C-alpha cells in the first residue's frame, strides 16, 4: 500500500487519508439472508489539483495522470477487503468535492474512462458503473449506489453503501470513492426485468383512476 501511495504522490496526487468501511447484514426481518453479503467502500482524500483554476480550464491532462492511479489504488483495497475480484458482484463509484472546488472536478476523477473503465476491468465487470457525486462540507455522508457488475438489470443487486470521512473533504480536497458488494440485498423478492409483465399507464388504468 505504501508503494501505491507513493506512486500517486509522484503523479501529482497528494493523498491525505484512506478510509475503509465494511459491513455485513447478519439478520433482516428476523431472518438471516439466504446469501450473506459484505459491502465495502474505500475513500481516498486527495488534494484538488484544480482549485482556483477557473471554469474554462482543460482538465484532461491531469485526469489522464491522476485518475488511473486512483482507480488502481481503490480497487486494490476493495479486492483485498472483500476477498478477491471474483467474489465481488456489484459495484459503484462516487466523489465529494470540497467547497472551494467545482462539481466538475469530482466528475473529472470518476466519470472518464481513465477511472471508470479501469475500475470495471480491475473488478472484472462489464456494466456501466452507477455513481453519486456532490459538493459538501467535511464530514457529510454520501450514499453510494451499486448494481450488478455484469448485469445492470439484475434488480436483486440494486443496493447502497454509506461513505463518510469525518474531516473530509476540506475546501481544497476531493474524496474519491469506490464501492462494492459480494452479493445481493437481504431477501430479494421483487422480480427482475427479464420476468416483469408489460406495465403501461393504459393497462393500469383501473389503478391510476
């Protein structure tokens, strides 16, 4: 981990802190889940390299240098925490921008191929990665959405995990987050898109009237 942190710093990312959160639902509605799952999020608190640069600043050069290293750092930690990329079934990503930055600064670090494509590859996924982003004061919680890493329409894996760093982001920082789960929600039973009936306003006219 120290070597990966050093590589990020050499690339121009000053990482102040890494924060790891992991949870397991032991019981839900009085019963243990048929498929117990672990959920985790890893947050990197980094200095925002674009603070004060103005709305017309081209972000692309820095993105190509910074985002891939963050993707590797965060997914390595998720894989280590959850027992391997092959155990991970759902994923998500997020960013919290400090108050001196633009919301676009967070997007620059998570919404381009330099981050998203690599997170998908490292976690052995195929789906588009769902996301959340915001600008906030230090300590604000962000709910990170996740869905199945290969089949985004798999409703059982629509779930969230909380991410919060008590003293971040400071005004000139960004919190970059990757999240994953080893299984579905507890007791999923609301069907799936593959088995849904055809639902339209017309054939639900009796319900809607």
